C-alpha cells in the first residue's frame, strides 16, 4: 500500500480551536477595545509584544488604511508594534495615533538613533450612517479611543458589538443585520497556531437566504456560532436575495477589516501569502465579498513563537486553515452582536431568538 503523505493525513483531522478560540491564542498578542455607545463606533487595537514579520493584502474596492506600503515584502520594516482597526471611515485613521502614543509611552518602536517610532498600521470601516451621533465637534474622538483601546489590551476580550465592531452592519435580511467584532483560532497538527480578528461591516450577507444559518457553517468548531447544522435554503433563493440587496444597499460604504496571525516562522513574502489566503475566508463567509464599495483588507503577522518553519505542504495547509479560521471569526462577530438603543438594523439574536 502506498504510504499517505503527512499533508493528506492532516487533511483528515478535525480542526481544533485554541484554548481561548481567540487570536490571542498566538503568544505575544493582546487585544483591547474602546467604544462610545452614543457615537455607535469604536476602536480595536492588537498589540504585538514579540518581534514579528507582518504584511497586508487589500482586495476591496474602497479601502482606507495607514502604513500599508511599508508592509509590502520589498520594503524595509519587518516588525510592527501593533495594529488599529477602527470605525469612523477616514476619520478613524486617527486611532492609530492613539495606539502609537500608548506604545511610545511603553518604550516600543522602531529604533532610529535615540528615537523610537512605534509602527502601527491601521484600517477603517464605514459606520458613519448607523444611528449613532457623529456630531463630535472640531476633532473626531478616534485618537483618544485608540489610546484607550491600547491601554485595555489583554488576552481575553469581548466579541460582537465591541471596539471596531460597535457600529458595524452587514447585508442580509431586509434591511440588514448588525455586524460585529469576531475572532477565532485553530491549532494545527504540527503545533502551529493560527488566529483571526475581524471587524465585520460587509455590504454582503453573513447568513444564507432568509435563514439563521451562516455561510461559514461548514467550518464551525463546536457551537461557536450556534451549531445549527446545514441550511435548507436553495442556492437559487440565496442568490436572488443577495443580488436584490447588493443593488439596494450600495448607496452605503462598507468594509470588512481583519488580521490573520500565526506563531509559525515566516518570511515577509510568506506572511503576505497568508494574508492573501485568508481573504478566501471572506469569500466563504460573506456573499458577495470584495465589492467596489467594500474596503476589504487583511493584515498578517507571524511571531515565530512556535519555532516551526513550515514546509510548502504545510504552508498549503496553513492557507486553508487561515481561510477557515477567518470564516469562523466573521460568523462569530455577527452571531455575538448585541442589541443597543437606536440600532439601524437588528442584531442576529433579535431576529432569530437569541444566542
């Protein structure tokens, strides 16, 4: 009998979540939130306490970001000190300055002679029209929210209507559903861990047809977003509904922004490839994804904490797992969203009877 390859054997294994089922199952990463209920917006900061290799891949047609060019494989900076995911559209880019200020106080940053410059790439989503009060005066509040989010960073953090997911919305049932902040993790058979963090604010839908079922259902681990099994909605029914909604809702801007992390040892080019692969998770959890009005973006970060340098077959497996983990994080973000005053859309639990 021909001996099965290691890759083939691993394909037969059921995916296993990490201890927390959060991106912080990657050692050296912490996440903090800050939000304003009246504003219906907020910031999520991911703090990197270890040297790392980071990159990014953008696939949406309307991105808003900071310091993405330096993350390209041909450019000098390898390691970042943190990331900022924020609401507020272009105003939310100020959040990175707040995260940067907190990190500078802590002595973090890229050393240049006697100065340290914290490297904090950032991405934003559009939540300006969601029922919140955006009359903030001369300056938007996102720098202060970014600072607070960085100071709140821990290994355990809230999902759903928190941080950058506070005012997020998604397509789906007319008029739509609340989005949210999601996270998930997977531990591979070779010991490598992969984690995802995502603020879900998509033009597309996270649920199938008019049902409670998530597009990400085939990848669910345990009951992390309800364990409802497969949907009976036909592909034709789901497609007709989504085409209608994507046409009616395209007057609003959207965007799903995320981070995919691993403790594997990767080059900057390989980190870029991981971000590319993780976008498949958007496509498996949201329909449609990567539209002209979404600014879909995924940062990637590799900490080398596992000391495992993956082979090409193992990198292929990591690509698949990164996509699946991102899909699960997206579904969890929508599933965990809570009902708040002046919501423009209902949350998943309100429509389908609780979670």
